[in-house]
């Protein structure tokens, strides 16, 4: 039978095993963001890091049983898109605009 | 009850695929030689490493009764974030790549054909 283990214990165990892999991936992204030779490399690493951080926050909200973490994920996804467009505009025109 | 188990197992499979893509993308981001090759790792990291596990997290949240009534809010928020990432990540990285090429921040080193550069030369010649 499948239901020897409750859903709660199953999900919690799975997420606890998932967290170290995420931390390792974040560490590698941060190394690239610190090393990046040009500003484009830094922004690209921050880009990938932040989208993955949004996914990680939703997974953490399941682990902590706290729905307050969901809006922060949406805001992170929108913020890093704004960063992309801002830096692209700066590189093309050497001017931040209004 | 059985439906909850199906949702949770499907969601966990999607989260596992997402974790694998995330790790592969971070290794690629560290090891690849220049910016234009790293764009490929960034795509693996955003669509495979963020969109797929967000859909998986939505399925897990929808199937987890221990979260209470708020599980529908969490599933809906996860789906909204996933769709936003699906639309915004390609647009953002495309804008960044185009600006990088135009401003000549890094040389296009392993180059076979560069149509954007040829077009700019044609425009300069008039």
C-alpha cells in the first residue's frame, strides 16, 4: 500500500532532501556573479539566480506552511525583469533614462 | 485521497526534474567560456529550473490537505509566478543579449556566422 506514510511526512522529507541541492546551485550562481568579467555576465547570473530563488521560495512556503511567502516570489520575478530591461537600456544608450 | 497522492507524486517528479536542471544550469554557468554561450545555461536555469518546479509546487500544494484552506492560494500563486517567468525570462535575456552585442561589451569569440554584425555593416555603408 502507498499510504503507509502520510502525505505530510512524504512532502516534508522530499523538500528536506531538495534544499541542499538548491543551496549548492545558488552557490555556483553567486560565484559566477562575483567573478563575471563583464556587467552582462553579472546580470545574467543574477537573472538565473533570482528566477530560481522565486521557485525556491514557493517550495519553502510549502515546507513552512506559510502562504505569506507566495507574494514575495511574484515580486522577485517582476523585479529581475525590470533589472534586465534597465541594464539593456544602459548598455545601448549609456544613460539610465527617467 | 488517491487523487491527492497522484497530485503530490506528479508534483514531486516535476520538482525533481527542476532541481536537476537547476544544478546542470549552475555548473554550465560556471564552466562555459563566454557570455553568449552562458545564455544557453541561463535558459536551462530559468525554464527548466524555475518554470517546471513552480508547476510541480502548485500540484504539491493542491494535493496537500495539511496546508489548510490556504493551499489553493499557494497553488494559484505558484501558477501565476510560473506563467510570469515563462513570458518574462526569454524577453529579458533577449534584450540583454541584443544590448550586449550592440554595445560590443564582449567579443563574439566562437563565431560561425553573425548576421547582426553584417546588417550593421550594411547600414553603415548606407
